[in-house]
């Protein structure tokens, strides 16, 4: 009956180790595991000494130890027993098998570098999972991680273990009012493993998409450049004479209109030369079209070499007829350009099968809009008329068109 009152079913509980009542001398007075009680003296145990010295201690959790009765590792917890007069009368001792914590922690299924630790607040490790015998009872005083455990009641942080150097994410808390600290530590590499795998897949996809974007951008850029070059080429072809390389009539008309408007705004002279090869049909019929084309290309080179300003324009109008547009040029300067054209043509040589040096000549009609702003058709007609005057006067010469007659209205 006394045994049942003292221990109830403590002696048969799976994870409860030795449960004893120890008298003031350290001898076993009652034993949950045997009747009569087994023999043994525990006066040397730290829990016995501390209860004997301190009456106010209450529940005391000691460092893990190996039971002298069973040989198993256990966690002892004890209370002081007082005599009726208040003096030390012994210790009530209970123990919990460390296998209990090992089995409990096994159920959590941590990753390879994960760990669970149970500490006393005096820096002693009670239990570690995964279990290793050498870890039990180790004092880790001074470890940065444990300083956080002691300073705060609960919390989380990332730190490096002093045991194996693995960086882990720690979550810890005190166990009620007991002098125990429990922490669960997961390796940051394990936590990030899933994320890293997804990040690798996503990163690879992003890199592939970026690569495709760059590749398509390069293709698109190349296509734009090709189209721009083609457009520029088409524009050039649309405004250039295919045989001579001079500006064609379309470009001549555009530039003529622009120069006429500019002359009107600035009141500066605008000169126009109409140049025609003399007896070109005769050379063409006599030597053939190939030689005729070469003569036209040679004349184009002579015209181009006779003008030097960026705004001056040489254009092929039709057949063997060309025009030289000279913005901001007066009649004397335009005549000097015309004479330069005659000198250049005089040195023109064509293939041996064609006419010799000096055989090709040109006639030039020169007209000037002295004040600017005149009608484009009027200036062109005057220069064309002057061209025919040059031909009628013997060819190989320049004829200047007469200044236009200004008509004024007279009041009636």
C-alpha cells in the first residue's frame, strides 16, 4: 500500500526511469522499481547537495547522468523533503529517460543538417537530435547562439553552430518555468534548397528568354538596318540618273523649287545653266550607243568637277541635256562656272573608237533671277531659250539670257 501511495504507476511508465525517495544521509528510503528498495547512496550527487544546502530551491533539474541502478542515461529532477521541524529530511527524485526525447524528436523528420537541442540554462546540453553520445552533457558556455537563448525568452535568428560550423536558422523558446531551453535549428542550405532549385529553373528560363529577346532584337535591328539601307538606296535610285550618276529630273525639280523659295526669302540671285552636248545625235549614230553613253558619262564628270559648293546641283534633264543650279550666284559668277565647263569638256577623251580629244563640245544657256523669288518655269524657259541662242550662234559657247522685263500698272 505504501508503495502505491508513493509511486502510483510511475514505476511502470515507459519513459520514466528511476523514482526514489532518498533520506537525509543519501540512502534510498523508497524505490519505485523494487520492493524492498535497492541499496545505494546518492549523497555525492549534485541534486542531493544543492537541496541539502538550499531550502528554497523548489524543483531542480540536474545535468543528465547515467543511472547507477539501470545504466541508462537519464535526466534527473528533484525536490527537497523537509522534516516537521523544517530541517533537511531528504530528496524526492524522479528521472526521465533520454530515449524519450530521442524518440520524440525523431518524429519531426528534419533534413540532413537540421538539429534539435534541449539545454539547461546553465549552458549544458541535455539532448541533441540526431543523437550522438558525445554531445550529451557538453557545456557550450560562451557560444554566440546560446547567449541569445539566455538573453531572450523566445525568438529566431540565423547563426553558425560552434559544433559543426553549419549556418542554421534557429527558433528557440524556454520550456515553461523550467530551467530548460528548446531550440530547433534548420540549415539555411536545406531551407533554401527548394527555393534554389526553383530559382535555378526560373533563372534558366529567364536567361533563355533574355537570350531570345536579345537574339530577336539583333535580328530585328539588322532587319531595320537592312530596310533603312534599302530605303536609302531606293531613295537614291529614285533621285539619281542611272547612266551618269547625276541627280535626275525629279530631284532637280525638288531642289529648284527649294532654291527658288530660299532666294525669295533672302533676295539673293539664283542662276541656272542649261548644258547640251553639240551634235550628240551625230556621235551616237556614228560610233554607236555604247560610245554615246560613255560621252554622256564623261560630260557628267566635267559638269561635276566644275561646281564646288554643297548647295550647287548638277542634274541630267533629258537625253544629252543637263542643268546646273547655282543658288546665291550672280550672272558673272555663273558665267565663270560655264567657262569652267567648256574648259573641262575640251579635255574630255572617250575610247579610241570614239571622237578624239576636243571633238566633243557643249552649248550653255545661262539665266539669272537677280532678285530671287521669280517663277521656276520662267527662269527655266529663259535659260532654255538662251541655250538655243548659243546653238544658233555657232555652238560651243555660252549665251546669257536677257534680264526679264518688269511690267508695272499705270493708273488710268
